[in-house]
C-alpha cells in the first residue's frame, strides 16, 4: 500500500490537465503584481537586505533586490512579499493561501533551471494541489474549522512548505521517488504560528517566504541524496500527528487524486485585507450604493461566522483602534468603515490601508460605532464561503441590513479578466513604467509558449517606489 507522500509525489510527477494549466497564468500574474507592490515595505526591505547579505550564488531574481540571489533566497524574498499585503488568494474551506508560497518557489527554481513556461505552469499546479489537499487533511467538517488554526498553527506555511517542495522537485526533475523525499524532508521544515493575527507583529509576513524557501531547500537536498521517511505525513510521528493529533483526515488528502483538481476553487482577493473581512466590505459598499453616508451611521453590527470573530473582532477595543495600516487589514470595524467611505482599487484598495488612515480621527470615531458579533446561523455556509450581515442604524432611526453570503473572487462571484488585470495594474502603478508592466503581464499571460523563463522578472529588480506602509 502506497503512503500519502508517495501518492502525492505521483501526482506531482504526473500529467497536468490542460484545463488546470490554463488557469495558472492568472495565479502567477496575481502573485507577481502583489510581490512587486510589497517590495518597498520596511519589512520587505529588511528581508531583501537579509537575503542579499547571505552572499549566495546568483541563481534567481528576488523582487526589489539589486542582484540575483540563490533560488532558495529568491523564493524566501518573493514569498514574503507575496503575503505581506494580505492580498494573496485563499482556498476554502481549508482557509489557507496556496499561491503565496508555491508560486515564488516555482518561479525561483524555474529561473535557476532555465525551465520552460509550460514546465513552470505544471509545477505551480501540482504545488497548489498538494498544498490544498494537505490543508483539507486538517479541516474538520463537523466543527467547520481548520484544526491547524484551532491549535494556533498557520496552515499556509505548514502545507505550503510541502507543496513548494512538490513544485521544486518537479522542476528539478527528481522523479516520483525524489519528489517524495523532497516532500518528506519539507515535512520536517514546516512551521508557523498565528498569534500575530491576534496580538500583532509582522512575523506572519515571513511565513510564506519561509515555506517557499523550505520547499526549494528540501528539493535541493533530495537531489543530493538526503532521504525522508515514507510515512512523513501519516506516520505515528509524522506531520499530521504532530500538527493535528487524532483529528487528521487522510481521505481528504488522497480522494480522487489526479481526477479532481482544486486550482479553480481558489478564491482571488479583490481587497487587500484578511479574507474574513471581505463580505463585510461588500455589505458596506452595498449600503453606500443605497445612499448611506458614514456620517449617517449611529451604530453598526457586523455579523460573521463565530470562528472568524477572534481574528477580525477581538479584542474589540484594539480592532476599533488599529495602530497601523497592517493591523487595519485584520479589523472588522476598520474594513466596514473603509467600505462605507469608498476607496481605491476594486472598491477598497491598498491606499485605504495606510498608517495615517488607521489613526485618522474620523475613522476612529466611526470604528467606535461598529461592533462585531458571531451568528451561528452563518455556520451553514462557512467556511465554504465567508458570509457576513451588516446592520446599520442611521440618524433617521432607520435600520438597514445588507447580507453577503458569497465571496467576490470565488467560483460563485469570480473576478473578470479585466478586474484581475486592473488589480495587477494597480499593484504595478508607480513601480514600473506602464509599458514595462504591460510587457511582463503579456509574457506571463503567454507562459505556455515561452521556451525559457530566464529574465522574466528582471524589470522588478532594483525597484523604487514611494514608501508603502499598509
């Protein structure tokens, strides 16, 4: 009987359906745009400087760096950048962000190996699938919650390390056995805790980069003969026992493997904030379209699925007074206010999450009127969607309600091609000349016809942009 790692390695070394491959270009474009935009954050500059200081071989492009670095360091930098704006995609119901670790890992190895665009697309596809399936292995359908999160672990960085190893191993042409060892090695490198979601700090921005780096490193070590236990996932002392105890679901990892692919089920983010806030933003924007002004609001209650309250509504005093734009991205009150006031991008954008706006007296006053509560009835939908209900009492004593049950950017409310292009354009505006940004977009859109990805990200080296501090 084959082990879980062996089965996943078989997927990673096998054919990728054309329908699946066709959707991967947009995932890469999304991540490249986000990472480019994040490249001048203070945390990004710290990570870029750290990577450059390692003095590694010039193998791949680290976005924003003055020169090429090793594939592992490039994966680290680009993975950090991809997750730093909380603008990267999400899979539901596992509630993890698969593209942020996997795409940087695959890009770095593909550049190092002068791989074709088609090889890159296939590597990303198998990496995403591996990541999502491991995430589903930690999803409890009865509790409707990720066991990883219940235990304070960041499912993205844990599962993403193994998914990144699958992508890197495929690009290094390790074969099924070699990829299995790479994934098994990555199981020993997987890590990440989510206390920063609750109590602050910027360490969460590192998680996807560390996962990408772990995946690349694991594949490189496997190529040099380092081996892993065949039961690295389901064994008595394997990844699932260590992180999930007796609450893992192995069937969810291997069911219909190779027949069903989850790539099209991953939700794009239209707004640069924690995904739990998005339907609340939609509800607030809907009220604004109905003529509600922020000054009309006497009080408001944002009702969400109970498990999400602790991320976007607790402690409520802190969520009503975010100390930075970054903390505002995890604040139900702030994001409701942003939706009511109207903003940039696709309705609420990066410019709406500055430190200055987080401390703005008007927004603070409005946030003080917003409460966040859990509604058990919404659990019928959560976490296949992240629903919200926003009730507002106005100065005219009228109570208005908007309910949003499906997330924009997911299969039920997909972003159009033009909306995804607009997101990329917004992210690269000011970072690159428009014609250069358009050329990168064009090349990424046509990856299946590119013989080598060499030089693909070169224009994103040595980037300069006025400081962005969301």
